[in-house]
C-alpha cells in the first residue's frame, strides 16, 4: 500500500513531462525575443520578427543592430547556457557528487590557464576582443588551449578519484587544484605587461557579446558535439549513477565511458570559457533545477531538459546583466553567481537530502 502513492506520483510526473518541455521551449523563445528587444535603441517586436524572417524595415540601422550585435549575443547565451549546464550534469553524474561542476572542480580554472598561456604570451594581439579580431585559426588556437587546460585538470581529478573514494574529500582536492591553477595564472600575470594583464582581467569577467555572427558556427559546433556525446552517453551515465560495479555488471566499460565524458566536458567547458570567459554556477544550479522539475534521474530525459533549462537561465541572466533602461552591461559571471547561489540553496532546502539523487 505504501508504494502506491510513489507509483502514482511517478506516473503523474511522466505524464506531464512533455508539458514541462513545452514550457521550457516557450521560455527559451520568449527570453530570446526579449534579449533581441533590449538595448538603447527601441526596436518594435513586429520589426524584429520581420528582420529575422529576412524582410525589410523602415530603419536600415535596426537590421544592422539586430543582426550584428543583439542576435549573436542572444544565440551565444543559448549555446553557453546549454553547454555549461550539460557539462555540470556530466560532472555530477561522473563523481556522483551534487556539488560537482566545471567551476567547483577546477575545470574552468584549467581552461582559464590555457587561455592565459595564449593571451599573456601572445602580446597585445590576443586581447578581450580576440574572438572578434583574430581569424578562424586564432579562434581555434584559443579554444584548443582552453580545452587542453580543462582536460588536464579533469584528468588529474580523475586520477586522484581512483585513490580517494570520499566525495567530500575529492571535492576539497578539486578546489585545491583549482586554487593552484589560479595561483599559476596570478604568477604569470605578475610577470606580464600591464596592457596584457588588463586584457586578461576583462576577459575573466565573462561576456556574451564577444562572438560575431560569422563565428557563431564554431561555438555551435562545439556545443552540438559535446551535447551529442552526452546524449549518446545517456545509458552509460545511468549505469555510473548506480555505481561502477553495477555498471560493469551491465557490460559497460567504465574506463571508456569516463574517457568520453572527459572529452565531452572538456569541449563544452573549455569551448565556452574560450569564447565567453569563465561563467560560474550555471553548471551547478541547472542540473538540480532540471531534476527537481522533471522528477527523474534518467539521462535520456535529463540531458535535453538540462539543455533547455540552461539556455533559459542564461538568457534570463543576460536580461538582468543588460540592466533594462540603462546603457551599462554587468559582467555575466557576476550575475550568474548572484542568481545561481540562491537557486542552489533553494533546491537544497526543497529536496532536503540532495545526496539521495546520487
């Protein structure tokens, strides 16, 4: 008798999940249009839709503003939010730790170190506007450096995790590795020229406006590749969530699954960090929000749900960052931290036993 309410609740959740996905999609679309409408120049919504469909408007300047500035920023927010959220989901499942994420475990710090090597060693050519100014080859150089940095830190954490089984201890070690990485960057900054330090410091604030329309395809390709790997790995992720011994009993190659999770997370976290700078808390907060909303740990449902939720959250943070009614734009990383921290606290209070999901 005691199992009936649980089964009924599970069936109810399963039945309304399509509605949840529909609402998430509508939220992404609504916030996307809101992002396009925000700015110092007021562009009516009918004209925005007309421009997006390739039509002409009375003010030619509106089309340039929308296509060259606002559209790339909004699309970048969707891609970055989706990628960082899925990266956080992969980390939480791999380590079976509710506090795991690209930023907490030092993955973002490793990507920042890789970018610092390029920016601080490359003179004033690679600045905060590197993605805009450099050619495709230069952009791929920064992406490659960020991916290698994030992969190196993640591999180090995985090697340590073989000997350390306690999640809290592993989390502390991850934080220490991240701190050491940040210390290396600080030492490098100390011996760099002032203009290089300023460029890198501005980059660390995070920005969604540094990717021009012509190079969005690179960011999209990275997000598509990493997200596609996560979907393919859904069965493996479900097995790892139940423990490595159980996963092996199902015929899963744990070492191979870990390798592909590393590749996917490195692409997602490293690529987004290269283009947008470090953006914190999205990777931690969104997977918990998605689990609470969808009421499942099934990754074939969680991965697409996390993609949509991450896109919606970062679009919302970008609306706040642009400070409607003002010409100032706040650093996106500061906004995500302010929004993400209360979200994580709220989810912990609501779920009470967060570790039970792992």
